[in-house]
C-alpha cells in the first residue's frame, strides 16, 4: 500500500528531544541532599580526640561542665585528673568511680591497669574501642552502630533492664554504638545494647553514646538523670580528662606532644614515625573565626548555586536557525534609529554615520583602500565628480553640524555626491 502525502497539509515537525542535562537536575539534587546530610552529621557528631571533649571544665557544646556542676550539687566529689597514673592513684583506697569519656586516648600500656581498681569501684567507659574491651578482658564486643543516637526506653529490645540508674532515667539518648556479650556471661543490657553493665569486683559500665554527658544534650529526655546516676552515688568521682593531640610549644612552631595525658613514653609503633620530621602545619585563623555550622551552610549554598547555574545556563550545541518573530523593514529600522538620534540631539554621531556610509560606497568605486588619507580621498572624489576639492573635503571630513537644517543639507549633499560617483552621467569620458 502506497501512502501519498498531501502538499496542502504540512507534516508536523518532530518533537524536540529533551536535553540530557535536564536529567542531571534530579541527580544533582540527590547528590546535594547526600552531601548536606554528611556535612550535618560530621558537624553534629563531636570528635573524642578534640580538646575539651566531655571535659568537666569546658563549657562548649561537647564539654561536660554542666554534668560536673549537677554532680557537685548532689554532693558528689568530682576530681579531675589529666594523667591516667594519677587517676588510678586517686581511686585508692577506694571504692571510687572512674569516668573515662575518651577511652581511645588512653595509652595502651595503661589500659590493663583500669581493671585493677579497688573492690566496689565502678569504671564508666564511653564508646570504648574493641582493643580496649579485649585488653580489659571484658566479655563484650561491639555490634552494629547507628547513624545517629536514638532516644529509647531502657528495655526497648524486649529484655528487661536490671540497672537501677537506667530504670530511673527512663527514655534517654543512649542507643548509638551497641554491644553484645561474647559468651553467656551475666551482663545487664539496656537501651537495645547501647548501655551494658558487667558485674564483678570492679563494676564496668559501657555506654556507646556521649549524648547524656554533653552540655548540649544533657537536658534532653532523661539524659541528666542517667548521667548523674551512672557517675553519682556515695563514691567519689575521678574524671579522667585526657588531653588530645594538642599542640605544645616547641621552638618557633607547634608540634604534637607524644606523651600528653598518660606520662608514659611512646613505644615504637604507637605513633607514626613518618610524620616526625615534617614541619608543623599552620592553622588558618579564618577557619576558627566562624563556627562549624557556618562553613557547612556555606558549602550547601555553593552547591545549590552551582546546580542553579547548570540549570539556567545557556544550552550548548550547534547553531540552529530560528524564524524571526516579526519582520522589520529596513526603512523602519532607519527611521527608528534616526528618531533616537534626534531625541538625544546627537547631530555629531549622526553626521559621522552618514559620512562613514558615503565613504563605504565611494572608496570601492574609486579602488581606494580604507586607510587612504582624507586629503587624497577628497581629491580623487572631486576629480571623478568634477566638483570643488575643498567642498568635497568639507562634506566628507568637515565639522559637525550645529542645527538640524545643516544635518539635513549634509545628508542631501552626501547622497548627491555618492550618486554622481556611483552613476556618472551618460557621455562622460570618465
């Protein structure tokens, strides 16, 4: 079967294909959301190695000054120690409560001594690493961890919580890093495994979240009751506030102190020897001048601006001819431009435009290059047209007209001159 196209019915043009870059907009928004989530999570979660993390004398958001004040109001003796050996001596003759908010800063040579506390003492560890659990010979192992801390009840996983401090606190933000028993050891699990108590001569309490102890989260849910319950009671509290890898003065620069906190000399392999001879890095004062949330917001705004630029940018591709929406006659264009000149009183620019147009017609006719001197152009045009050279020079390169009538006369004279050169009279020997 043959199909005949009717010429009176034009074929509809094909639908334009959707630009590929528009498909990238949803993908870019998804990437922006992921990046923003990562940035906010990095800002929200404090680093235990930072200076002042859960320190009883630090009033920052990740400090523990509010918890220390609440314990003192309850009559608990709070003793701050920045050296593990001194903290162990402070627990004598005991019993006492030893609080270690940053276990990963404890030197490996002194970890085992933490389990040798006086009878009836309590050791509270905040998110200890696996190596510390093994060195303390605790029947615990880290299991799954959450992206962010969750506030839940003590017996959320269906197992009753036998820790009295957790039962009094109720719902608290303690479910982040979870722990499970490695064997059938009698351990008490609370908050879905985020808080575990190992009974023994020295009671060990392991909690996988720092939120109940921090200044910015202590008043949420039952965090204050849980924190003061774990660290309070009749026993004195020894708060091990180990300084992180903070810079210490050394000559003209700054370098990390390898013995900060424990007073134990470093062993080979405890620190990276490859960085020993590196020059100290200078901190940018601009970075410390603004809070972390400001830089996170700035990164998000920059990414959002980049996506807007990609979305609104000019489409790249080969030139495509497009029909003009309106056909404008040349006479209308000239008339509109003339009205603009008249409204602005620009007789000089109008005269220059007329003279330039006349020269564009005269020079090719006389086979003259565009850079011909004005005097030579006037002489050649006058000789060809049989006119006065001074008059021609005045027309082509004269002064600006001062009135509309002078501008009109100039236009008429230039038109007559170009017509004479372009179309000489019949019988002229030239």
